[in-house]
C-alpha cells in the first residue's frame, strides 16, 4: 500500500513530501514488465528529487518498455515510527510495493553520511544487511554515485556497486537480469559473475582485505585472476542518451526546486582538494543547441519558473556568455530566472556579468577556499587576491547587496596566519561595498577540509575535531565586530565524513552498531549524534581517529582496486606540486597526462573551436493592458488535501505555466504572478468550493481558460467554474465556510451537541505556533447539525483574527481525543460570501 493511502498518513509532518500523482510521474503495470527496479535515494524526497542523477536514471530506465523503475526515499523519523508501529514496509511512490518485491534495489550514494539510512530502508523491508546473508529470493542490492569511489565502508551491504557514469552501466545490468530471468537455474552467484564483466561494476564479494597488526591494509586479494581491479565507466559523450525533459514536478518544495540542465560533466581545473574534479574527468560539454532545446522543452513540460545550468564549473563552459544571453532573451519575458550555481571568480568576464545582472540579485557567491595566494597555490585554486577583490568590486557595482564567501579550514600546510588572512579578506570585501552601518554585506561560510580518495590529498591527515573547533572560533573572534556574518558546517559531521571517506570494510560493523543505537540522517546537523557514533566505534573495538591519520604513499589504500582513470603517479606528482606551492594549469590549455583519456574513445568534448550562432528571437511585445481578470472555482479532493496553502499556490502557478498562459505580474524587484486566493484551507481538508482570482496579460475565453488549466492539473484539483470579472471588481470576503465532517465511529452525540447549543459561551482550546489560545466556539459556529452518528454538518464564521478549524470544534464540542480524530475526514462544501 502507498504511504499516502495509510489511515495514519495525515498525522505526519509535511505529508506532501510522500504524495503520489505528481505531474510527469511514470506509472507501469509491474506484472507486464520484465524487470522492476526501486531507485532509492537515502534522504528525504525534497533532497532526492533535487538530484539530477535520479531523474536521469528514472527516465532512462523507464524509456525501455520492459523495465519499470520506481522511486523510494528515506522515511523521516515520524514516518519510520508509523511504519514500525503498524508493521508496514517502506514502499515506492508509484506502486506502493515494498522494496523487497523488486528484482533490483539501487541506492544512490552521494556522500558518506547516508549509510545508516541505507540500513534503515533495508530493515524496514525485511532485507538482511549483508550481501552474504541474502539468497536468490531477495532482490539484487546495488549502489552507485560518487561515494562509491571508496566503496569499502559499505561494501559488505551490496551485491554490486557501479563506479562512474551510470547510464550505460544501468542498462547493461538490467539486460543481464532480464536474460537471467528467462533462463532456468540461474541464481545470484551466476548473475554476479556476469555483472563483473561490465566495465564499472564492482562485486565486493570477489575481493578480500588482509590487515596488518596496526589496522592498515596489508593486501587486497582478488578472488579471480581476471578481475583484479575495477575501471570506472565513462560516458564518452553526454548526448548518447536522451535528457529527461519531462521531469517530475513534486508537490513539496524541493531543496533545488527548479529545472536543471547539465551543460557539462567533469572539470578541467584540477583543484587538488576536489574529488569530483578528479573522478568525473574528462570534461564533456553538451552542445549549446542541445542545451537550448532541452531548456525550452523542460520548462514547458514542467511549468518551473527557475532554470539552473549545472556543471562543476559553469563559467568554464565554452559558449557560456552567448548561451546565457540567449536563454535569458528567450525566457525572461515569461518571468523565468536563469542561474549558474557553480561560478569561479576567474571565469567571470564582462559579458557574463552583464547577463548575470539580469537575474534577481539576492546574493552573489564566490569561493576563494583559502585566504591568501600561497594556500590557493597549494590547493591549485588559480585565483589571486586581486582577482577576488576586483570581482567583488564589480559585483557590488552591479547592484548586489550581499556577497557570500566560501572557505575551507584544515587544508594541507595551513597555519594560523592563513586563517587570519581569511578574516582580512572578508573585511576588505566588506569595505568595498561602500555601505555604512551595521547591515551585513558579506557572509562567510566555513567548512572543514575532508581528504577524499582519488585526489592528490588522499594521503594527508585530517585535523582533529578539537582543532577544527579552535580554527572556526579563531575566525569567528576575528570577525565578531565586523559587518560579516559567519556560518560554519558542524565539524562533528566532517569528523564522521572523514572517517568514512577513507575507511575500510571494518567500518560496516560500526555503521550497523550506530544504526542500532538510533543513528539516522547523519548529514542533518539536528539529527547527528556524536555520542552515538563514538559508542558504536567503542563497541566495535575501532579507534576512529585511525582513519584521519596521514598515510604513506606506499601504503595499500582501501580503494586501491578501484580505478578512477587518474593514475597514482599523477596524484603523487600533484601532491609534490602542492608541497612546492606549484600551480598546474587547466587541462584545456595543456594535457598533463593524468591517465583518464585514451585519446581514442575517451577525450575531452569541448565546443569552443566552432562558432555558435543562436537563432535570433523576435523581441517580445509587452502588453500595456492586462488581458482580463478571472475568478476560478476549483476542487481540492483526494490526496492533494494534504497540500499546504503555499504548496497549492505553486501547483496552480506551474499548471498555468504548463498551459502556456501569459499571467500578469506585479511590479518591483521581485515580480509575482497576480494570483489571489480567497482563503487558506487547513492541511488535510478536502474542498468542493475553493476560489481564486487570476489576472492574465492576454485575452482568453473563460471556457477555453478552464479547459487549458484542467489539462495540466494533478488528480484531485479541478476547475469547476471560470468567470471573467471586471478589473475593478474587488475580491469578495468570505463570511463563513460550511463543512461535512465524517468519523467512522459513531462519535457525534446529540446530548453533547445540545449541551453546546444551550451554552451562551463554549470555550475551545486552539494551539498554534504562537501558543495556546481559548476561543468562544458559540460566536464562531453559525450552524451545526448531526446528519448521522458518523457525520456532522457545521458552518464556521470567518474572522480577520483567530478562528477555529473544524477539527478543533469537533474535538471541543464532542470531547474527543486525538486517537478518536485520527480517521476523521473533513469536506468543505460551500463558501458563504458577504
């Protein structure tokens, strides 16, 4: 059963995050497909659905008729409690089936702090943690993502792991499973043997680790002579597979709630601290024509109002200036904003700044990483102090009020003077703003450096937890009296991340112990429990700081059998360059023989050597007079009753955009569509009579408008009436709302109702964010009658101040407890106007 169909669903916090029937969701009959896959993102839906990789795999796999791919996410603690209390499994969003019922369960490992969520998902579905404990009756459990480049801490949990680009690899895995199901007598052992032949597929059970007495790895022992290491999978070009243009539009607000277009994969800069810059090599750009086409189609099919160009360094894209200009020219008239989330200071030229100025100026982000030129040479960040200051000056002159600066502490060869230079740089940038007073013009964000596998710094030590706290405090003290706001990532999280990033298989027992002790959502600072993890290490007999130590370059590393393509010889050379403070240039300028490219099938894909002339777009004629004002009446039935007022507004606005409506917008710094709702419906309440006014910048017939919108609305929301009104007609005020309330148990007593009706005053308690309030229900209830022992008809007066919700009235008048109200259904049947 789907989570949203459970009778306790309405008791969850933010239930909208678990709703089905999202726009562009793909539903398949699992009985008619040959392979079923559950794609599990071990975090909340609002985090998981922000991730482009999940969208790519979801659409790619479902593009094959014989594959059904569905989504699942980690349950928030209240949902986990409900599932365990009701002995219900974790299920997928589309079919509501347990993960245990799929052929394959694939986890996305984006970072090292999601490991306990993986175990939680398996446990909720009755799937054993260890691969060796799962026979042929269980689904194949696999993983992919950047955290798999050191797979060892979680390797015992997985049957197979994908190293590198997942597009081709995932389809090959499905093809092998499909063929195995068609044959007789093919078990898990045979399937894993076949999977090991695919480039980029790691079978953990095919390797043994032998440790020395001090805990370090003495030797990695492959069980097969023809499978001694795993080379990452590399997609030679990004346009080999179709891009997901019909992206799912979630009901809940996502962390990155926008259309994302991957303009390139990989990076050429060679920052020595950056794992992504090493493991995603070589750089492969998408053609500008393809990007423009994808952006146009995806915006139209989703209704999103924001477009983000994704890349490790968007400013390095060959035609970024003309691409950005063309996108803004094409979409700004529709009030679509375009953002570049990853810009380097030295990639900003006059053309790009001119385009970025057209975007909302909420805050401009720069990432110096270190406070001075010396340390930036160490990490190969090709920025100078003058570059940063000059860019900051231009940013302020261009109209931005706030600059956000990102720094790391604990970098190799860092000293306290380097930290003081962070303070000095932040203060210099503050002075450039030209603003006086106490208002902050600079935000400084600090994170602790974590050495990662497959980087030149993978042998370097990580600073201790205590030292991390000291360095953060040094910077905070230095900026305490300035107009700089200092934020920092919790160093305790970096402590655990550093252990897992360079850990070995022994950590799998620690992860299990931590999960047993209650560890969940370790990447969320409010959920991370340092004492739980320290206890887990103690129970496992492992010293955590062992994994933060410096490594000898001759030491066998836990990921020694995983090949990212970049050779150890290159990493060692870059480590020596760091020690010499020597800069290595961008590989766009010169090949440094890192080892990734074979110069036959694998090479950088760049579009800088050819001209790009985008098709000219005629200038948009802005209408001086709005096309008309309309009053919409609509329903909110079924599961969409769990949408909040803000979520409902987003759903309707995006439906209007998908319908191609030209909405009128307000004036000012942040124009908003002219949509006005008459009242906010309580979450969980259904309605047959919601009302909103919208204003268009085009002339449309009312019936045509109704039909156009209804084609784009999710199940449960339906426009029942559309009426054109004069521009001078004001929004009518709601006098009262009428509700039909249903409780399965015969809870509505005539005696208690008569007690209420005979009272001149009847106080009911209302609890909201501001505390507890007592309201007189007799003044607010204008009509009330029992239809049957299970149904109540009540009309509640609308006031400008506090009013009572139907549930609060039922609870107070009939003296019912929370448990008795859990199955209550509330339907708004009428709005009564003044």
